[in-house]
């Protein structure tokens, strides 16, 4: 599971290059991860509400946690590809 947690963090850092702000927070007291995504950056959203928000309890079955982490990684990769396509269209 650690590999997927690290991969998600790396993907969040890559997303920043495209103006996507990710809030990757580990909550030790409940062994959970939250991932908040601003698809067009934090400052583009005057309400400061996330475009996407995920809560992943890391105490669930490992297979389920990995599935959720993979889904978050895949979503971020899709958003990045969409941003790349926008940049090439300009």
C-alpha cells in the first residue's frame, strides 16, 4: 500500500506543474488520508471548495484501499492529460 500512497503524492506534485492544487493530508489519529483537488488552482475558486474530495480510511481491507488510491491516481492523471491538451491547443 505504501507504494500507492507514494505514487499518489508524486502525482499530486506533478499536477502542480499544470496549475492543479492538491491537498494531500494524512490524519494520524484516524489513520486516514484526505485528498482535495482544485482543478484550476486554489485561487481560481473564490468559495475555496474542492472540485474533488476523497476520504480514504487506511484501516479498511488493503485491497479496497489500493483500489481507492489507484482511482485517485487515475483521476489526477486524467486531469493532467486534460490540462496538457488545453496547453497544446493554445
